[in-house]
C-alpha cells in the first residue's frame, strides 16, 4: 500500500473563523466495503476532531473516492492517522493507496 502525506507546517494557531480541512484521495478494492468501514469509524474520527463533510466517488474509477474532513487540530488528526493504525485499518478496508493534505481557505478568492 502506498501512502503520501503532503509536507505542511504544523501551524496550530488559527483565528476563530479559520477552518482547517483535510482533503483526501483513496483507491480501494471495493468502494462499498471501504465506505462501510469509514462509516463505522465515524465516532473515532469525531473524537479525533475530524468531521466528514464531503465524499465523492470517481465516475471513471468507481473504486476511487475523494473526501473532505473538517479538522479541529492538525496535530490531533496526525496522531489519529499514525502509520501503525492506518496500516491496520487500511488492510481491513481494502485500501490500495491514498493521500491526504491539510489545507485552509484562501481569503479574497471568488469566481
């Protein structure tokens, strides 16, 4: 299983209105099985300060998903996503590879 995490600063200082997100892409053997595992893990994610707010499934690759989670703390999220726990959960859920990136809103951008 391949895993990539973007190199980002561990900046935890944020203003009240600033929200941190985790964008992810995951490729799995069976989307339905992975989604069930993700749903079963929702309480643990909430306890780690992570809330799923968007989930998409690839049209051309239906076993690829994209998702966005709100993150209260990058450090708490990283602790939750420790390599040992991720490897175990990934094996159970049939994960082939994934990556995630911590991001924040860019002020002043509109279309």
